[in-house]
């Protein structure tokens, strides 16, 4: 058997590790390995990416699109015929209920197809439907709320490679491979972290767990779940009260310092210790250590964003860095000015700007579009209600691309009711996931290795001007298309436009992927065809730039103390709580533990859990607990328990871990299936989204429900003996 080797990159997650792929004469993927010649990755890959051949050739992979029959079963259908039928049904629904009745939910995997987000958004603009949702608004919308309130520094913050001190809040990129904006790089993160520690980097970690990052940190603050805003307010208080901030930078470029000073004054180290469980001396040490550095930044992960007051947490991520002047100045070299989506780099502030309350309004809980990178999307936490609530604007059709709402959306029971209520559910999925099983049509998509892509998502994350455009490497050998082609197919049949940054996409004849990307990325510093033809990822040193002076007359300032953030801080300070050591949780509640979210190294949310090599690493999402908690409950590693919130309950398999403080349960999300499958918890895990109450405990701006630091109780479950 003859093999051909191609350079490409992995798209199972957002790390985009450079690879070499061996393909046989039939176009079948045989093997992959890290590309040791790549200037960024140097051969790094993870266990997930190394399963690409198994993922591509797996027997459970859909090799045809499917249509649900009147009997409730699926039958195979040619993809073009499926698109014809879907378009006909859309015409009827739009005529009956208007374009807002047509919605899309783009899950995590949609971000790995470089054309998908832009084309899907453009299609929604073309049909005049604002019902566009993504996983960002059930993940980290607080980042964009914080940017809007605080403003942005045009020249950007310090790079990780130049940092001498960093603060890491609930972020574990050694497992998640996600930490943009100056955090530990997603690209060979363990090596990057190890090399940085050797050169003297000081690291402060805030996390209820002693994570892989925390183990190697100089200071680990084991905060109680949900108390990140309390702890960060205490750190900011020390910085301001001891005059550790960059006064010259703040005087020139920052508003709100006195408002913030007043708002955090009551968050003394002693108060923080009593409420957040972090010793007062560590609060002071963390503030002095970070402020005592000269370069570095603050990064924040998914967990604190999913916990209460995520908007306040993310505001402090920006505000603490700003107070300490951790930004690039005029004349500084910009390590990566961006190849594909360049932006001006000037030594000036982009002042606060509106990012919600404008644009389309939700019918639910007073919510509205959230503007992410200048583009609006509706809050996913409200989507189930938008489907269930009758009346003008009710969502009746849903395109689900690269996601699995049954195990991802908050409040699983409501999500299931909503999906059942839809007139039309179209999924693109490589297998029958928990959500695809409920669809009217399942379109068989090409897998990453079978399509061409450019690294648009990570363009600004690198520490050098790097770009990688991979051509399709393998051939599926059956009827499969890319997800963006579904939207193009609808536009082609409905006669609606798809506007993109570089002009409308032609809808009379299907464009090539390169043509699509030219319209998605019209300002690329390097011609996309040149990047496409390059052998693997390349560094383009000739596009290096330095920070330019501020525009003449520019008076924009950042705001570290917006009035609404300060009001939130006063509300937090007025809350009652049980002092640490005298029980767990807010004052008066009857829950013994807090359930926090986490990542597992061998999976990426709900993807890959069925692959052989992955299953050898574990077949469930264990409920990790402190050994002393297990002893107190009379349970042991491997026992089955019921985890019960005020809203619902799920089964779980417990596992002892001394890396977790008492009173905390740590579980990965996006596992499991519907309640009917709970008996298989050891084989498929538990759906922790079932525990979430999205109707009463949510953020008033983003609608994001409390999906981490969830109050729960734990009960042992007696399992039936197996049959003889």
C-alpha cells in the first residue's frame, strides 16, 4: 500500500496543532503525528488529536445523511435531496411565522471550521433573522461584557513570552489548551510553561483545585467556588491601598480609579479570608507579587465565567492588569500583529462601548443581543424559552451545527422539551449524538482532515506572525459536505444573500473554499493563496510592526471603575455568607458542596468519548471529591452517588482527589445523555447541565445561568448486584 504524507493541522479543538498525515491511494487517512518542523508547535500533539484516524474511519461515523421517517426511525437520504426538502420546509415556516422563527446554534466544533461562523452569520443576515446563537454565550460571554465596560488598549497587552509575572484565574491550559490574550499558550502548553518557569516567570493561580498549572505555581490561592470576585476585589484593594499601581499610566489613560478604590475598600484581606477561604496573608502576597512584576497579564478560564458574577470576575481580569500598566507602549515591538485579521496597534485606549441592550431584543428575561467582536448574537441561555414560548418571534426551526445541546445547554429537562417542540431540527454531526438522535435531518459532514481551513480563530493568539492554511488531506469517499455548505445550499434554494466582510458570497454557483475565505478575510496581510500553497505553517517575519503613537487629540480612556461594576461590588459586599470553616455555602442554604466545572485531558466536551483509545483513559466523568469528604459520607472511589441540586439530580461515579478543597465536587461537563440513559453512567457519564436552573439563577446581562459553583448535596446509592 502506497502512502502519501501531507502537512496539515488538527481541528479537534482550538489549539490547531501542526501535523503530518499519511493517506493511502484511496484517500483514506492512515496515521497522523506531530510536525516536528513546525516553527510554533515543534511536533506537539495531544491524545485527542492523535485519534484522528480512528475518528475519521470509525464504524459509528455517519456515511450518509439521514431523514426521520413517519415511524420515527431514520432512513438514508442523498444530501442534496435533504437540502431540497429542508429549504421547502423553511419557505413554509418563514411565510407562516417570519424569519425570526429560523434559528441556528453553532457549538464548539463550529469554531474549528474557518468558514462556518461567518457564513452562518451572513446567511442569518440575508434572511433577516436575528436568531443566531453560539456556545460563546453559555461559555464566556463575560469576557465581552467586561471589554465593553472597561474598554480596550489598542496596542494590546504583554505577551506570555515577555512576562515576568502572571495571574491565572480558574484557567488550566495544560489540560484545556485554551488561554488567549497573554495567558499560557495553547501551543505545546506544558513546554511553554516549563520554559517560562526556567527563565524565572512568577505564577499566581486562583482555583479551588490544585490543577496542573497550580502545582507548578509560585502561589496557589484555593478560593471557594463562586468567590472569585471577592478575592479579586481584595487583591485590587491591596494594590490600590498600598500604592502599587502604575500611577503615571492610570493618570494618563484610565478613569474610575477612585470609584474602584471606594468599591473595594470593604474587601479587606480579613474579610476575604472569612468569605473566600483564602488566608489574608496570601491575598496580600498575591497583590504584591503581581504588582511587583514589570510585564505580564491576567487570564481567566471557563469555570469562573460559569460561576456567579462572571462579569465582575472578568472585569477584574482587565482592571488589575490595567492598574499595573501591563500594556504595550509606543515603540514596543508587537510580537504578532495578526496575519489574517490585522488591527491597528496604537498607544491609546479604545474607550468603553455598548455591547448589549442594542440590536435585537430577546422575548425572555429582558435580554438582548450580545455583541462579540462587533457582531451580535442572541443569548443561548434563552434559546429553549424562545422555542417554548408561543407568539410572535417563536423559534420553530433550528440548525444545530457542531454542538450537542442535550448535554450542553443549561437545564437539560427544558432543553429536551424545547427540542421536542420544534417543527424542524437539522443537525450536522459525524454520529448520532444525544441531540442528533432527536433530529428531523442529520447531515453527514466532512471531518477536519477532509476539508481545507485556515487558522482564523488563533490568528491573534500566537507569539509570532504565524499562519497555516491546510488543504484537504483525506477523501471521505461518500456523500458528505461541510457545514457552511448547508447554509450556502439554503441561500441558493431560497434566493437570499450571504453578506461577508469582503462582499456577498455568490449563491448562483457554489464558490470554492478559497473564494469563501477571501471574502471572510479580505484584509489578510499575506495573500491567502500564498499561505495555502506553503508547506505547513509558516512565520511571516516581514509583517513585524511596532506600536504607533496615539492619534492626535485622542482623549479616550479605559475605565476600571464603571458605575454598574461598582454597584455589583456593593451588592456582593452586602450579601450574607457562612464564614469559612463553619459550613459551606451562602448563609442559610442547606447544601453541603459546590459543584464546579472542569476539563479532562483526553476529551473535548462531548466529542471523542466513544473512541477506543479515549475510553481506555476513562468512560465516565468522575465526581472528583476530597478524600476527607468521602470518608465523612462513608463512600469510596468507584462508588455510585446521586448529586442533587435544588433543581434536579444526576448519578455519578466518585473519585478521591486530594487536589480539591473540602466541600467541592469537580466534574467535566457535556457528558452523558438523557435521563433515560442514567443507568449507563459508568459507560457514558452524567449530564451535569441537568442540575442547572436557568430561570432563577442567571446573569441579567448575558442570561448565562449558574453552571459552576452549583449548590448540591451528595448521597450514596446502593447498586443492584449484577445477575449471576
